[in-house]
């Protein structure tokens, strides 16, 4: 019965879906690159106290704007110092904490709001769907940067306020994607089957719907995390986000801007790191989409 | 067609109404706008006086009704900081922002659509890869940083372009590129995906089979259909760009509506901020409405939606 040439048993011995996913992921260069960079930056953020050569807040007016080592500086300050003599590398390392924290928590908040709205709209349809679609339209009509700036200015720019404001503003894509995904899954036979055996709505949503739209959710989480990080940097750059002396990359660009004429590296370095982080997260998100939904690749 | 337009118009008005309420009530988040306006050193009496002068002592809904009816007549009150009518202040500043927005979307369309088309005709070619790289980089590029780099290179190092201001058309080159690049990736991806989709369809095969020239097939048959969703995306992007111009305008010191927003927010100038949020939202609502109508006109299948 268990002959290797038997077509049925051969099918069983083939790679499992999980193994196929892993094989696809390992072949996807952009995904591997993105994941490696993100993991590296997460590690750097976690190990900041160990890795940073100096205290990111310690000022030294004798050592202001020391050049980075590749521009004739010394290894004492590998990336130089800023206008207050603070070690630039240390500030960059601690800045990774700010960016990643804001990105992750804002994406989490907006993810919970948007997923709840999207799944409810897709599952119940009718009036619920109409209300959610309307709310998405209202949200899209509000200019994000402007509203975020205004609210942060009113409530005061602290890390918590910035995270909450971004979390409450960025749920639109979650709602749109989760609504569409739920609509697709909802018509499947296994959902009907669960309904027929009398499963409760929360149970159907949690055990039948959610696992099947989870891949799409992860993709949106990564993309919105990148979005939140970029927005935080823009708010801080405009002076209405995270407040000094917190080391935020957007704030560092803003502080370096005044010296840009003579010391352009003060602007180039934090912006480049920000670019690399956002690029890596986006590549990871795009890669995950390719790998988890290979049939939808174009 | 008419029922569709009326339904869509009703929805747009409802969205506009809700947005107006939100943008008005946002500024009551601080709890007491009078205290915020008076500043930290003001005494209780000062705050009380300001509360009466500006009418903050009335119920919020009454204030909102008042504000909305004045706004419908084009009266947004007086700016606390500039001591000028907000409406004329914004109207004057909008010229710069509109110029920038139109140039930006044109730049985005003129680069993204040809790139997307070529990328779709020759998938995995060098141009396809360059287009992919440009769009991936564009989505990760912090626009304020990109703007500063352009200033360092083209204004400071090469001295080719003025670094800031809005005096001549040359002042608009760098801001246009920065703002346009922000909208480019999405437009390019959609053009490419749309063209790939259309090029694989039966009517393209038919057009080729009956002997139509390749140029004719690509432009008359394929692009015409692939461009429909791009039109509505461009309208949406235009709305986002006007809202996003606040960053670009502050980098290049372009004194448009975005710059005004930044100034007013930093100065606690509530009536100006409220009006600007509403105005930017209205642009978005009008653009998406026009795009939907245009779409329904081009593609009758959309009319049932």
C-alpha cells in the first residue's frame, strides 16, 4: 500500500505548505534583504546601551560639530558630533528606538482599529459596511500631516502623543484591505459550514476568517509601520513631533539643517538611516505579499 | 449616469459635513481654547475676557453652527496672528500651493505613465528594473530629506537653482520634483499592472490578429483601458499632495497654504488651522468626486457602484 510509486502517497510525502512557503521566502532576495536589515536595526535598538559609545544626551561644547571619521575625524566620535557636541553615532543608535517604537505601536493601534472595522464591514455587510465605508471616506479626506501636526501642537509633543495620534490616523488602509479580504473569505464553503453547525459569530471570525486573512494583515502592518515612521520623522522635522533632546532621526535632520551649508553630513546621515529602515520594512512587506500570495504576483 | 452623480454628490456632501465637524472639534481637544490663546502667563481675568470676546463661553455645538454657516458664506473669521480675514489669507496663499500641486502631479504623471508602460511592454528588462527601483526608493524617501539633498546638490554645490522662495518658475523646479516623486511610485505601479493586465486580454490578441500595428495596439487599445484607474488614482494623489505640501513648502520656504498651516499651528492660530484643514479636505473631496464621475463616464460598469 505504501509503495513509493503510488500517486497518493507521493502527494503526501511532498513538501508541506509551510516548507513551500519557506522555500519561496528564501529565494526572495528583496524579502531576505529587508528582513535582515530590519532585524539588525531592531537588535541595535534593543542593545543601544551596550552599543552606543557615548551618552546620547551628553553635551560637550568643546567638541561641537566634530567631523565623522571618513571626513577626517577621529574614532572617538565615529560619526562626529552635533551642534551641542553630542556623539552622533550614539544619537543615531538611540534614534532607532524612537523610530521603531513609534512605528510598531502606531501600527498596532491602527491595526486593531482598522481590522475591527474592516472585518465587521466585510462580514456583516449592509448597514455596517455602509457606515465603515463612509468612515474610511471621511478619514481619507482629512489631510494626515496637517491634522497630526495640529493635534500634536495642541496636546504637546511627547512620544506618547505622537504614537497615539498616528495610531488613530493610520487605520484606513487596514480597514480597506481587511474589508476586501473578509469579503472574499466570507463566501467560502468553510464559513458556511461553520454557520451551519451553529458556531457563534465571534468564533467564526476568530477561527475561520482571521487565520485566512492574516497574511494580508501582516503585509499591511509592515507597510503602515513604515508609513508611521516616515510621518513621525516629518512631524519631528517640522518641530511639532518628538521634542528635543530626544534623539529622533527627523529631529536630527531638522537640527542639522541650519548647518547644512558647511556640514551637510549632519543632514545626510540621519536621513540615510531613516531611508534604509523604511526601505527595508517596505521590501519586507512587499516580499511577504509575494511569498504568501504567489498567485497574485504581477 | 445622473442617478450615479446625484448619489455620489450626496455622499461627498455628507463626508464634507462630517469632516467640517471633526476639524472644528479637533481644536477643542486642548480643553480650553481661550487659555491656549491667552498664553501661559495670562491671568484668570484675561482668559475670561478672551473667552467672551471670541465666544468660547457658548456651547460647542452653537459655536460649530455659527462657524459652519459663516464658512458656507466664505467667512472663516479673523486670523489671531495676522489679524486678517482667514479666507483672503488662504486664497492668497493657495496660488502657490495650487501651482505646486499641479506641477507636481504633472511631473508624476509624465514620468510614471511612460515608465509604467515601457516596464509593462518589456517586463524584467533594464527599464523595468530601473522603474521598480525608482518606485521602491520613492516610497521610502523622506520628502523633507530628499528636498534638503536637492538643495545641497543643485543650489549649494552646483549653484544651478535658487534654494528657496517662490519668485520665479525656477524656484518651483525642486519642490515640484520632491512633491511629484512622492506621488510617482503608486501611479507607476498601477500603470504597469494595468498595462500587463490589458496586454494579456483577448481583445488585444484580436487587435493584433486582425493586423493592427503595434503602436496602434499599445496606445489606442491597451493604454486607453489601462489608464482609467490611473485617472482616479491621480486625483486621489493630488488631494494627498496638497495636504502633503506642508512639508515641501517648509523645506523650500515656499509661502503657500501648507507653509501657512505650519505657521498657524506653531502660533496657535485656531481659526486659520480649522479653515485650512477644511479647505484641504474639500480639495480631496472634490477631486475624488470628479474622478469618480469621470470614471463612470469612461466605464459604464462603474455606474452601479
